[in-house]
């Protein structure tokens, strides 16, 4: 615990919260396509005393590359790229991946130089002022939009749940699912109807399918995820409770922790997924039901790492209690 507190701090003050719930207007601009532009740094940046820190042009990877910074400065570990999409423009370090994370999660631009998928529609949550949701064509459902200083949860969703690649070679093969209908992509969508119902937020179908096929509660897909993983990643507390009730009723001799702390093929747990998306109510539920806060994924990340990297400091503070 002392090591974790030293790494993350003791959590934010009680009055400090993430900014995801104070968006005064539609966040369309955060997802608008932005073509290549000559983002020129401030004139004072060109007056640096150190020649190494004087901005110089960087060549793009290919025509239409919108990731590579037009202007860079410094060399080695001090090399920085200028992001003119930030307002005002900001110099981000290239060597420690600060620039890449900013472009990827704040502006939705992959290191391949191409844009990540955007939602087809954005609308305000019913009965909730200043909170918004976006329609995911692949999921065929709405997702809450949340933004912190570390970026938008939408782009984390695209990369993590749909395994959207950030390489040029595979980017062209990203499947899309339009709201008007079509076939689910079996590589990205769980093959069972229960998980599809979770992704579509179809509560009625979910309960019907689960009552008729109770063994689906612990079924794993090709990514090693159970329906509980998808419910946690989407913030579906109703689905989580129903899955756990069915699991405990069917497997009275099994500890529910075996499902709550189940790992995907990449070592992700339900708590990690919920923390990465800012679903505070799901995080609280999982912790109250003895989810392991300190278990690590295959890349040695914990739920604490996920919350911290995504900028959900209120969740990080709760996990550190």
C-alpha cells in the first residue's frame, strides 16, 4: 500500500472530481475530422537561446499523415512535438509517449497517421444535464461519453474493446456495423447472444436469454472475456447483478470471486475495465464484492494504473482507500 500511495498519491481532495460530467455543450468538436494542417508554434518559440530548442519541420510518414508533428524541437529524450489541435497549442514529449497518448486519446489520431473511428451520433443523456452519449456502430448501442485530462473514454473503448489497431496494415480491415443493421463481426463481438444483448443494452432480451441458458454466465469469447467483462466495461450494473445472481444460483459450490476476478487472455479483469472507462458505480460494486484491486494484467497493470492513466482521479482515490 505504501508503494502505491507513493506512486499515485493519497487521492484527490474531496471536492476534486473529473470533468466528464460538466460538458456544457455537445462534444462534437472533440470527434470532428481534422485534415492535415500547418500548425505553426507561437513566434516566441522560434526565439529560443538554445539552437536545439528552435522548432524545425518534421517530414510526414506519408501523404495525409495527421499524426506526425509538423514541428518538433530538441533531440533524444528531450525531443518534443507540437500539437496545434490542443487549444492553445502544446509541446509534448515524443520519447516518453506523451505526444502519442495525447493524439490518440484526446484527438483520436492513431500513431499510424490515421483517424480512429468516430461515433455516428452524439446526444444528451435523458434527464441528465451536461452528460452525453455516443452511438457505437460496431456495438450497435449507446455509450456514455467521458473526458478527463487524459482524453476521451470513447477512443479507449475503440482500441480496447474492439481491438482497433493503430497500424496502417490492419487499419484498413476494421469492420463497421451501421445502425441500420447488418451482421456482427465474429472476431470482435462475443459469439453468444447474452453478450450481444449487453452491448445493445437490451435488458429484456438479456433476462430472457439468461433464464433460458443459465450456463452463459461464465462463457468466454475469443478474447477470453466473459459477459461480466463486457458489462463492467460498458457500465452495466444491472447486467452485472443479474449475471452474478445467475452464477451463484447455478454454482452454489463455487466462489463468486472466480467470476469477478476472472482474467481475459490479456489479463484484464472486470475491475480494470470499469476503472478505465470511469464507471464509478461499477467499481464500487466490484470492490464491495471483493474484486482484487492489486491483480495485474500480462503487461503488469492494475486497476489503479487504468484509473490513473485515464484521468479518473476520483476512482483512483477510492481504490487507494
